[in-house]
C-alpha cells in the first residue's frame, strides 16, 4: 500500500496544500513547531480516522475554522482509491471512498494500514497496558483477517453484560451472554497469543542489535489467569455486580516485555526503553511485510528527538534495507544524518516545512549543501 498524494485544508497550522509523494522514501524537515508532525498526522488519519498525538479532534482543526478536510489518493491492494475525510468540531465525521460514503472508521484500517513510531510512544513500557494492547491488536488485525469481527463482537457483548449487571439478581440472568462471550474471548486471545509468538523472533533479532547485552522476551497476558474464563465469570459475579463492570475480559489483556521473569520496565533505563519500543515497532513492520495482506505505510516522527546518534544510524540502516514497495515517511529537524539514506533512493522526495507552508526540495539541492 502507498499514499500517492494528500490535499490538506484547515488542519492544525498547515497552509492549504497538495503534496505528491514518492512510493518509497519521503523526508519532511524543518524547525521545531513548523508543522512537520502535522503532515504525518494527516497521513495517519487516513488509516485510523484520528491523530496519533491526541484523541481530541477539535485540536486538529485550524482555530478559525469549523472542520478540517483531507483528500488522499492511494493504492491499496493494487487498486487506486480516492479517500476524503472531513472532521467537525462537534466530532461529526464524513468519509467518502471513491465518491461513496464510508460509514465505519474500522474500514480505514483494512484499506490503509499505517504504522507510526513517534516520541509519544517511547513510554510504552511504563504506561498502562492500553497502549501495548492497541499496538498488539493493530498487528493481529493485519495478520489474522477474521480477528476484527470477533473482537468487535466481544466488545458489544461486554458492554451488554455490564449494563445487565446493574439490573440482574442472579448470575443466571447473564448466562446467555456468557455462553457467547466465552468462546469469542478465547478465540480473540488465541489470535493474540499466536501473533505474539510470530512477533517474538523479529523483535528479538532487532533488539539484539540495539541492546546486545540485554535478554528480552515477549509474553501475552490474556486478561485473566489461574482459572478458566467460565469459572471466573461465575465466581466473580457478585463483585462484578458491585463494581458495575466485568473484571475478567479481553479488555484487560497485555503484551508484557520481560527480562528473565521480571518486567523489563522495572530496571531498564529510559534510553533502553526507547530502543525496546523501536524494536517492537520495527518487528511489527517486518511481520506485516511477511504475513499481512499488504505492506503498511511506515511513519517515523522526529528521528533526532529521542535516539542517540549511534542508534539513529542503526534505525536508518534498517530502513535503508526495506523492500522496494515499502513506503516510508520521516520527519526531522536536521537532514545531515539522513543524507546517506536519501542517496540510496533515486526517487526520494523532500519537503521543507516553515510556518505551516510546505515546499518541495530537490534531492540534488541537499547533496550540494
């Protein structure tokens, strides 16, 4: 999959523009707060319907406007598509795919697989399991194509179960829902477990280069332990009713990063944690290339902000050896560390951002500097 172009109106501080992209390497550079990351946010929106920096859509709209509009031309599974997204301050959204309304945001994930590595993700190990679970589920979806429907069914039943908890008098009032929930939950976690096993060798190969003196492993926690889900749902009914929600569900699952039997976050330095997160994201990219329906677009935000010079070089070397049909976007302040990568691609496109205005720069101009 790759994004051919994007037209932008009223998105953050970006001036209205239409950008044409390389199917391989695209570099977006400029000073801090110029609008580089905002361009990556527009691309991420095509695959997720939202930003990777904030859940408040109103923050993405230019302060003098009521909505932003993005229009993209992309190739997905070998087919050309035209995708338009308009978001309003009241959270309404309009999406049109090839001139036809698209009702479900989840359809974007199938159409446009997009992965991002940004400074916001470098606390993945130390924050709660929600971020790790979302990362895990994104990967599972692109490898196991029946995962999404089962996951969505689980979510609907859990919501229904939680509502019924408040009005129920006996566990038998919930039993009909649990008979549906249990096999669906077990199937979802089977997919998650299998994905964790597939991801592990890719992750370990990459993290061994970044942290050769640290042994790390991945462990999937399903959201309950010690007993079967059927037993727990029955035994925990009284407490669930008191709390008003189901305690043991797929919504409590986690991808744990271990060193030996300990959580790696408990003793790794902040710098080492960033490298582990990077290895996880790159491992996911490799697995999607190997097992997914199509290669995801890879967004790398602000490469110079969080990694030291040596590890920046290692990351860029990894990206330099990607397959020809892998599309990459990198934002940065300084171009010098990226010149060797740019030279490796004869069709790389460079975009300079200044006060929200975007201009195309020829690679030859950069090499002559």
